[in-house]
C-alpha cells in the first residue's frame, strides 16, 4: 500500500469533516526528482503503472498495485543512464523484441521529423 502523502484540509477538520487533500502534484522534473518513492502520482505521463494502448490506459503489470512495481518513474530509470532492451522489457512487462520494435519505430519517426524540419 502507498504511504499516505496527503494533508488534512483544515477547514474540513474545523467542520468535523476531515477529508484528505492530496499534496500538490510536481510541475517539473526538478520538483519531483527527490520526491516520495514509489511515486504516488499514477496519472503522471512518466509513471510506469499505466501504458496507453489504442488510446486507452491499461495497467502495465495487471494484478500489482502501484507501490509494488519494481520502478514507478520512467525519468528515474533514464537518470541512471544506459539500460539494455531486456531490462526495459522487464520494467514494462514486454519482450525484448517488442521493446526493439518500439525503439525502431520511435527512431524512424524522429528521423522523419528531423528531415521535415531540415527541408523547411
């Protein structure tokens, strides 16, 4: 279970209705680099709990809670430096070959965009 990263809403406490209000979500990498881990902001696009498939989110690791993932932030993984395709596959519950295919498509898109910018 994730630790409680909430603060009490003082007005609600005064009224006898103690609701929890989440802490403000980080806006930049600098705001979250030393933040709580596992990361509690599952809706962040860098969080590894959900993956988007055909425009719909799906859990990366069905059956696990966000705090049970081996890693929760893709930026933390990137900050550590080079990582091989097999390790990426383990983090995302994908095969090494599938990671290689995704990498290949992403690089092709980047190269196409660079060529378009150079032609302008």
